[in-house]
C-alpha cells in the first residue's frame, strides 16, 4: 500500500549498484545544463535568476519520490515561464515583492490543481487538448518567447513586452540604440550554442557559453561599457516561504493556473511516455499528476516558481544514462551545492547570454513541419494548427489556446454530427460487402439496400442519418428491405432510439421492412431497455449481414 502511495519505495528498495554510475553521470550533466537554463528561464518569467535555481532543488527531489517516470527531468521550462509572466504581470509589476508572492501563490495553485486531478483520476481531461492545438500553440509561444528576449539581446529597454508585432516594430525603430557589445556577445553566444549542439552534442553548450562570457566580461570589465549583467546572486539555500493567500488573487490567477496545469502536464506526460516506451515500462498519468502536483506544492514553500518535465533536459538525462529518479536527486543536490558555494561566479554573467540560451532552446519548438504534415493528412487538422497559431500570436497566450480548443471541439462535434455512412454491395472476388462508391463492381440487389453506419448514434447526428437514408430509399423505388449494418455503432442514446423508430415509420411507409445486423452487446442492452426486444425482436438477432440476407431469402 505504501509503495503505491510513494513510488520511490519501489526503486529504492530494489536499487541496483550497476545503475549508480549512469545515474551519477546523468545527474551531473543535467545539473550543468540546468544551472544556466534555470537562471535564464527565471529571467523569462520576470523573476530574479536565483529563483530558477531554487525551483531546481526541492521540486526535483519531491518528484523523484512521487513520480512514476524514471528519467523525466523536472524543473523550469520556457513555455511555463512565459505563461507565468503573461498571467502574473497583468496583476503586479515584474520584479516587485508582490509579483514574487503572486508567483508563489500561482505555483501552489498549480500544484493543488494537478494533485487533485491525479487523486480524482482526471488525467483524461488533457485528451481534449488535441495534438494540432498543442503544436500550434507551442510554435506561436516559442516565437513570443524568442522575441521577448530581444531587449536583452539588443541591450535596449523596449516598452513593448507582449505584443510580438509591437516588439518587432519598436526594435526596428530603435536600431540605432542597440548596445553593440551586448549584441555581439548575444549573437556569438547563439552561434556557439548552435555549433556545439550540432557538431559536439556531448559538450554542454550553455555552460561553455556562460563560462566564456563571464570570463570575457570580468577580464575586459564590459559592465562598465554598458553591458548589463546578472549581478549579485544570493548565496545560500532557498528560504522557507509562505504564499500570500487572498480570494481576489486566487480568482485572478485561476485561468493561468489552469492553463499551466494542463500545458505543463501535457509536456511532461508526452516525454515521460516516449522514454517509458523505449525502456519498456509504464508511467501512470494520474500518478504523474500527483507527483508534479506535490513538486509544485513543495516548491511554493521554498521560493520556487512553477515547474514541469522538460523535453530537452529529459532527453539529455536519458541519453546520459539515467536509470532511476536518483539522477534527478543528484541534480538537485549539485544545484544546492552551487547555491551554497558558487553563486558568486555568476556575478559577471551577461543578460544577453541568458537571452541567447532561451532563444536557441525554444527554436526547436517552432514546428512548421507538423503543420505541413497535418495539412497533407487531413486539412481540417492543419487549419486547427493555423487558427491556434494565429490566435496565440495575435490575441494572447490564454486566449489562443482557448480558441484552439474551442475550434477543435467544434470540428469534433461537426464530424460526429455528420458521420460516415456507406451503402454496401457484395464483392464476389473477395467474398465481402464493401462501399459501392469505393468498389463500383460490387453487386447490388435492387430489393435490398444495405446501409453501414460508422459512428455512435446520438441526438446530434440523427437528422443527418434520416435525411441520407430516406433520400436513398426514394432514389431506389424497388427496395423492399433496408438492412442496417450496426457493426460500427459502439453506443446509442435514447433520442437516437426514438429517431430510429421514426425513420422506420417515415422512410418505410409500411412497404419497406428494416433489419439490423451486427448489433454490439452494449448497444443491444440499451435497445432492450427501450423495449425493442418485444417490438422488433426478430429484426435484431442477426449477427452478420449474411445471416440477415439468409433470413429474408436472399
């Protein structure tokens, strides 16, 4: 029982010494990667860089104890950081004490939402976020994240900070104000990160760039030439913090808390499942929600900000040899040591370098190939991507994903309201019944019309079925039997049953008899409750089309 509540007890009690070297290596590599990333993402969220390090300690340890993925690397990520800035900056000014306290409250709210979703087994709700919506949203948000860092890259205090078009226009209009040294450092950092990632992927690019830039600024004292640096990074462990609770703040933060809860979990579970499939073990979505929820709840009491499982760090963690969650614990311990002894090393770190790290990290999230792929397979999914992308980019983060979800649900409702139906004929060469439009050679009995319905039946699609069916009956005056193939009907509601009765009366007009074939058990149970066994018992008992045709002498 205790092992079910705390998954870590399973791997701790069965830990193998052979896994230790891989866990230690992965823990060290991810820590080296996470230190500059955590600081950069905190800056993206409108927070002091040290908050990113705080968020990379306690939450990692808690997730390692309660999560079910062995290799997922939890911590600050770019997408969540942007969402934090977007949601909290509308209530308080970034950099203020009020802003920080609201971020802590937001982290607590996200943790509670995810924890409750896990306990109540509501993980299935994320299925309503289609892949097209997530991809379009992520691509637009990645562009917004990249452009939000222009002010640090250019060394110019841009007034526009959220509207991407205003950011681009203001940057162009103020090109003469660019701080040339900061801009050069940023551009060189971007190029170096790209080259190292492509040609020497085992070398931790962000750490190399951070080290070289700190050394350059320190030796040349570039901060005196106008290069903005991180400055003092507080030394010591994250202090105990209490999120300031108020009803007004909770109500104001609830929309962004829900958004981050869903988006963060989607990003996390996607990566966790991908690695688990390769390693042939299973992750439990609801337990993952509990693990992430507790990580965020714990982090809110230790000066952190919202965390989730990251794509790139998880991939690095896995490739570096992580075998168990001990790797994440090692990462957290190394970052705690950094906070205790090495924060002074980051004093001369240029803001332009942190901006470069963010820009390179989010570039891979812009997925135009996926849009082309969706259009190639099914155009409506491609349009879902485009609408979500444009809405997010032009209207806003929260509104964009809501519009994307609403559009995808409308597409789903529209598709279910106009289900696929097919008139069948007998294909002698294959000894099967197939759609006559796909198999023109299929044989048709003029007295029998076989109609297959490939969808569950409910109130919204019965008008379409009635119109389609009755129209075909009118076009075929010699029809005496209508055989409905229900092999593709998985469920039916009370309104659909009543509508079917009306269809048999109106379309048949007494001269045409209806038969049903391949009715599945759950559908049959509902039909029996509606009294069909008494009304139409002999019409429902046919297990296949062949049996029904034999029953009427065909």
